[in-house]
C-alpha cells in the first residue's frame, strides 16, 4: 500500500504528517531521525506499507518460547480444580 502525506509541521524531534484516508485525514507523528536531513514543512512524503511475513513469524516464535519458558518456571501445579 502506498500513501502520500505532507509534512504539516516539525515539533522538535517529531515530524507531523497529514495524509488523506477514505473518509478522514490521517495524522502520523514520526521521529525526525527517519527522514532525510533536508525535510521541511510542506514537503510531500511517499510512504510504503508492507507486511514482513518472515519477521512476523520469527517474532511469534520468539514470544511463544518466552511464554512456554515462563509457564514452565512458574507452574507449581494445583491449577486444576474439581468441583
């Protein structure tokens, strides 16, 4: 997905972008450090949004391992109750 947004203003180390959505204006606050050095108010910025499936899977796997390890370390038993 591609989006064009204009630099509305620069507030310290934050760039405030305004983009047009289907029914409303979208505001994005992003760190100045990710923009070219010469960015200024009124500039039009091209944004490209993609999903990184490989990184998504790697992060899910890493989180799953952390949860499994945490569950094993803190399992004192007795969590099944019969009524």
